[in-house]
């Protein structure tokens, strides 16, 4: 395993993250998950791989949706220890999303929720996912929106004298690569890519991009959580569903 940041095994980060996920008002519950599962194909009898599975919440959901077999991988031992406490027959593997070369088997669908922005080489990820998928299989993932990962100094808003957000400060969109931000702890590493980088990597590795979502809060969510109105000015998340339509043949070395 390469020397990839494993921030989820940091005690302070892990504690803060778990408290956030236990909060019913968090964005994962109210924005990401409804969009994420809306992209899922019929999973009845299917074999599913979950990249960055965390504590196994989505793996359990895939089983509920009819999957015959679910494999979850994550770099965090702390997360997997929580997941393995209630496996429900799910197979969990300690592995780094930056290199899936040790993952074997063929899958009908590969999912990844809010983990792709931690991967340094997205093109490599797409190539390895394509190799793990059957023909016609799906790669479905959510990630932080490129507008969020873009600013070198972290996302920021301009506010008026009353502290009300007036507009989002977009910068550094064309400057690709590593970003460091503070989320529970300092020095959390993520990677910024443009829309075109994401789409072209998928296409170049044999995927047809079937759907792109930038979820907005429902009226029901806005009544409960008025602060989510900021999503109409700058979305926080992006989700993509790709379907493998061709094999990419690597030229033989002469």
C-alpha cells in the first residue's frame, strides 16, 4: 500500500466524522444519498463493489436492494472495524483506492460515495474500475463538487455587513491537483479536477457517461434546513453514472 493519507484513522477526525454522520441534518442524508441511490440500476442478483465503503452503511443498503454479493474496500481500519461488527455477509477488504490492482473478480456495479476526491490519479482509477467491471457494468460515484475543491485556500463566500452570503468566491479552477484543507483537523488532502478531466477520463477508459447530477435541496429540506438554500448559488456535490461500453486495449510493448 502506497503512502496515502489515511485521515479517517486519526482519532480526532474519526470522532468528529462519526458525530457528523449521526446528525440527521447532515448533507449526506439530505442531499447526497437520495441522488446517489437514484442512479443505481436494478441490483437484484448483482455483484457489487463499494470503493471507500467507510463503516458499511451503503454496503448494507446494496444488499437491501437485492445484491447477491457485496464487497467493500476502505483504507481506514477504524471504519472497517465498525463495518465488520455487523457484516451481514458483506466482505470487507483493507485497501487503498489509489491502487486497486490487488482486487480480483468481476462486478456488475462499482459504487463510490464521497471518496473519489481523495484519489490522486483519477484516470488510473477509471482504468482499474473498468477492468473490474463486466461489459455493460456501471461505475457510479459521488464527490465534492469541482467548485468546492477548486480554491487553493479552501472554499469561501463573500458576505454582507449582516453576515449573509452574497456570492461564492470561485478561484484556481484550472489549477489541478493537490489541495489541503481543514475538516475536523488541519492538513486534510484532497485533489481538484475540472469537469472535463472527470468526463474525459471516463470516456477514455471505455465508459459512456449516462447521467451527471448536482443535487439541490427539496422544498421539504429547505423548510427544515433553510441554510441549504446556499446550494442554489453553488452546489456542494456532483454525482456521475458511467456504463462500460467497450474494452480499452493497451498496446503491447515492443
